[in-house]
């Protein structure tokens, strides 16, 4: 997959799941693009140079150090993808966290409604008390006549 297409897929995923690509996510998208580009450059170099190299003075064969750089870039890419929930396990974890947040918000909303209901009941009782006091004082005033 081309790098530009990969970034488009990530953007679409973010838009579909979060409604937008937030400005604060742009830096990590740029880092992802850079890591993908560097990975491609390293892979091209490895194709040319090979996976091993021979030390001219000793004749010993060793692993091409670019393999370590490739692994580092792939770890970086994977880390960014996990942050966005773009791996199966990280997606599941984000879904569980979002479900927990929804439950918490629902619970908080229920508590807010209960508090408002209690406040409304107290206000009704206060109003009823005032009305009764007024009616009692009015009937006492009328009894004097």
C-alpha cells in the first residue's frame, strides 16, 4: 500500500470513529508518514545491500545493521497504529474503554436526573408549604371578621 493511501485510510478511520481528525492528532499522523517513508527507504537499501554484510578485513559475516533500523521503524509505526486503535487488540481495548465511558456517562446522567427530581420534589414541598401557610393565614384573617 502506498504511504499516501495508508494515511488516507487512517484519516478515514479516525473520521468514521471519532467524527473528525482533531488538530492535535496531526503531529502523530506526520510521524506515522515519516516512519512509513523511512521504512520504505530502509527496505529498498536492504534489497540492494542484502541482509548480511561481510567485513572486508576479517571476512566475517554479520547481519546488516539496517535490519535493526527497520525493526525500530516498524515498532514506531505499530505504536502509532495502536494509539489510534488500528490493530485488532487495541481496537478492542478502545471499544471497551468507550463502552466504559458511555456507561459512566449514563450513570452520571442518571444521578443528575435523580438530583433534579429531588430538587423538584423539594421545591414542590416548599411551594405547597407556602401555599398552606398563605391559606391558613388568609382563613385566620377572614375568621376575625
